[in-house]
């Protein structure tokens, strides 16, 4: 198998660590890689879109699973697909959309593997309707530390430990996923402005049930009466009759476009409070006060940043931290207080989104619980950022909330049990299934998972 010692980071480009990168091309090679792990163990890695250190393993092995990328079977009548864990959501869209099917859940990038989608139990703009990715997984095959390949189904402890388990129960080899039927590759989109955070939350709470997909971009630099002002975007898959006549000829064509890649070198400080504040002002002002029924292509609605290759470089060599937390319904005062604190501290974030989550998902370490989730990107070089986020973590934990492990790069381990009540169950199952600690990562060591 091809293997090199390389420096590995998450998408945030912070805390790099060196590991031996192994590239299995068959299930047999994946089993050999697991059996051949040294004392530092190994961890599966997909397309590297976890923001922190979940797919890193300093001094050990990292299994690049993107070589296992076959689509084995599609049930075009029943709406299911059986594929390797290394298949990306992008590839699934290319193959399935012309057949009238869409992935059940997609995050803000389609460059995520199916194995990564299960391991992080990804969520999207439709969580209030459809839940997270694992809710649509009918079964998967898991290579465990003892060399066995187990078929895992929902409702079992191993399924619930693996969904959101950050790759620490084993290597996912294949998965069978239930799909979402669509008649076109267009979205019918409604956009409106919210004047402040309370206005935004009221709009979301009152009318989210009308939409399959819902998300708000929020201006975290706005202060005073405008604190939390936002642009709310919601929509659903457009029916055939909503398309103009020319588009009806190929209603299921899937087209993407790409802008030039971000340069490999970006000067430090490009995303300052001044530049981000100017961007936020322009973005808010250019949004319509209210617009309904706009037709957008799937990539434009779901994955606008995918059109800019290596967009994570714009934060410079220091990289960035993505901070995402959720607090439950009834804890709106905690959300308001955190938004005010971020605004008052002038954190230069131009990628900040607020969503509502629906019912909790079955994974013991799955992130979503019913309530409000805020995600924001912050340059890692911002002075005092670590201490500030530690304070926010404590507020979140005290309110019964949690941070998202797939995006975390700096959470203190002492807060983890308060955020994830099934943590002891996860640790116990992992100790039983993998007593030698074959599957390990920088994240698992940092958080004592």
C-alpha cells in the first residue's frame, strides 16, 4: 500500500501533526492497515473537512479512505444506495440526481465522504425536518480492532456509538443510505432580513415548519439595537412546474462551477475587524428585505463555498477556529448573552450561521439536540481567543448545551461529560471493543475519549 509520513491538519489548518498516511484500495488492504498499526494506533480519514484534529494521529497511522470509492448498488425505485465509505457526497449527487434522488442530509460542503458523514453524524439545513445523516443510514459495515467486519444496523449499541463517534469504534467500509426524492435540481428559495437576534429567532420559531431547509447568516459584528441582525434563507426542492420552459428540458442536470482557488499565501490580518465589518455590512445591505420563490441551483443554495477551492487559506498561515455550539429550547437567554459577548468583543467572523435543530439523534456522541445552534469561524491568531472560548464553553455546558466535536480543536476535557451524558457508555463500549486502543486520534487523546 502507498504510505508516506506527512504533516496533517484539519480544515481549520491549526495544530498540525505528523503521521504515516496509509492509502488502502481494497477492504483487505484496510484490514491489513488496521492489523499493522503500531503503538500509536490509527484513525480513518476522508476528505479532511473536519475542522479540528479528529482525523489526525500524531506519531501513528492515518488511513486515507478515499481510495475506497465504489458505488455498488442503486435502488432507483426504492431510493437507496450501497456504496463504499470513501465515496463523497459530491459523487453521489453526480450519480443520483439524474435518477431523481438527492442525499438525505448535506452540510455546507459536498466534499465529505459517506464514512465521514456517519462518523461525524453530520447535519444540514434540514435537521428540524430530517434529523442528522445517521437517521437515514440503514446499515453499514464496520472493520473493528479485532479484524472482524461487522454489519451494524440502527438501534444497536454499536450503531449508536459509531454515529458521531469520530471514527473511534472502527473503520466504516460500506454503507446503505436512504435517499430523498426530487423532481428537479433547482431550489425554490425565500430570503428575508431580520433586524436583530430576537426578530430572527421569532421568524425561525414561527415559520420554520413551512420549509424543509432553513438557515440564517448572522452579523456578529453588529452592535446595539442591530445585535444579531441576519439574513434568513429558506427553501425546498422546486417542482417541475416552477421551472422556466428552457430548464424543464433537463430538470435533473447537475452543474457546478468553480472560481479560481484561494492563493497559497494570504497575508496575516487580511480578515480584520475592519474588513470583515465592511463585508458584513455589504452582505446585509445587498440582501432583499423579502423575496420569495427565487430559483437557485443546488450548489448555490447548499454549497456556495465549494465554488472557491481551498477557501480555508484566506485566514492565513495561522488558520482559523470554527466554534459551533447548541443550547436547548428555553435557553434563549444563553444564546442572546453569547451573541452579545461575541459582538462586544468584535470577533471578526464573516461565516456565522444560526439554525434550529429538531429531535435529538440516536448517536451517543451525536451533536444535535432540540434547540438553537450557532456556528462561526474566527481567525486562530485573534489575541485571547482560547480563554474567551473557554468561557463560552462553560456557559454552554451550564445551560445543558454542547459543542460539535467534528469542528472542535480546543475544548477542555473536563467539560465533555457535562455536554455529552452518554460519554461513559461510549467509553465503556470502546474499551470492550478495542481494549488495546487501536483506533485513536489527536482528538481522542486530547479529550480522553
